[in-house]
């Protein structure tokens, strides 16, 4: 059996991004800190991830109850900062097989428009 933690092998491809690049983009299915931290340390300008389903079960006025990973619940969806990198986590369209519904967290497909500084 393969555990989800055995699938993210960023260390197999990691390394510093080209410091002269206009955009250093990193993509991860799940925003686990063990993946986000080295991506930021390697100089990613933008890290994109999903997996959290936006928290999937949210309390209005409070936010996500869970993230399906070790990312804090305040960053379960949307744009935030992670160790100097921009982090965008999409709430996505699906649900977890363990909780096949969403509450106070509408599905989303995100369109990001990147502009130069």
C-alpha cells in the first residue's frame, strides 16, 4: 500500500530556481509543509496547490474546520504568503471520499492572471 506521504518526492527534483527567472513557479497537489518549505527555500515566487477542498466544511464567520494536511486552517483556500513565496490554494471542485459533501465552501475553479511588476 502506498501512503499519500510516500508520493510527494520534491527532494527528487528540488534545487534552486534560476535567480534571473521572471517567474519561478512550483506546483504541488497537497500543500504539506514538508513540500512547501523547500519550495520556498528554493526560491519559488508562486506555489500553487489544492487538496484542501477549501476546508470543505466551513463555519460562516470562522472558516475551515480542517485542511486535509498540516497547513493551518486560515490558509485552506486563497492567496497567502509562505516563507517569502506567494501561496495559492484552490478550493477545487471535489469532496473527500470520507465526507462527500461541502458546507459553506462552494466549489471553485480558479483563474489566476499573472502580471509583471
